[in-house]
C-alpha cells in the first residue's frame, strides 16, 4: 500500500522536501497551485512518533521563514506589479483582497498569524505585507508564530490520519468516497454562494424613483 511505502521514508528527507515546498509557497506563490496545507498533511502521514514529527516541524518552519522573507522582499521590490501581473490575475482579485485585509487590517499581528491557516491566502500575505511597507521584524515575528502552530498541528493530524489508515485499510475506500462527496458538495455550495454575492453586488437598484411634486398653478 502507498501509505506503507510512505511510512518507510527517511524523516530527514521528508523534512527537506517540506522545507523546499513551503519556501516556494510564500515566495513564488506556489501555494496558489499546491496549498501548503496539503503538503504538510501528506508529509505528516509518513511520520511516526514525536521525534520524527519534531524533525519535520523544524524543517517546515524554516521553509516558512524563507518563503515569508522572500515574499516580503518581492513585495517590497516590485509592489503591486505582482498583483496585477498575469499570474496575479489568475490567482483572483477576491483572494488578493482577502489577503490585503489580513496584512493591513486593524487586528494587526494576530490576524497575520491566523492567516497561516487560510489556504492560498497565506501565500499572498507576505507579498502584500512587503508591498504596503509593514516592518519586516513585526511581520516575520507574527508570521513565524502562526507558522509554528500551523506546521505542527497539520503534521500531527497527518501522522494520526496515516496511522489510522495503515491500521484500517479496509475502511479506506468508503471513507475516501464520503470525503470526495463532502468536498464536491462544499465546492458547489461555495460557488453558488459566491455567484449569489456577485449577483447582489452587480444588480442595479430597481427601487422606484421619488415622485416629483409639481408646484400648484398660479
């Protein structure tokens, strides 16, 4: 089984790959195509025991540090040109707007730390933080605080899920089918909700115009 093969991988190799993926996640917007959440969970399924999780977690946090620093420098150097490039338009303006609110909002650092748990958006916040001139020390401090929690939590979840799958292989097909149906349902609901919001915004105001009262004839 695939999980059995993954479980035999060297945790240092897993950590090195995770480091590279997360470094690219925040600096070159790779996370818009391959969300870092999925990479961390998959890495977690290969790990057994606290020591292996700790090795991968350290590597993952270093990757987050490199990616966030690279993204901040790109935003500082190129500004909004990244956002309005062809790749930036492909990402979608609604995702950029959401990341901008987190990078510049009144909630400040805590919101920036929480952004680590938002797929795709967490890849955009470093660029926007650099674009809008957020001080690097403040930015990286809160980003690392969120990254430590994010990487560790998802590695543990992946490790637990991998161990469960290895011990209950006969349940994998029905569980995978249920998860696929659930994911498809969430996608459909999300698209309909987004379409509904777009329609409400674009629909013109059809309220009747106020009547004009003509002055009485003299």
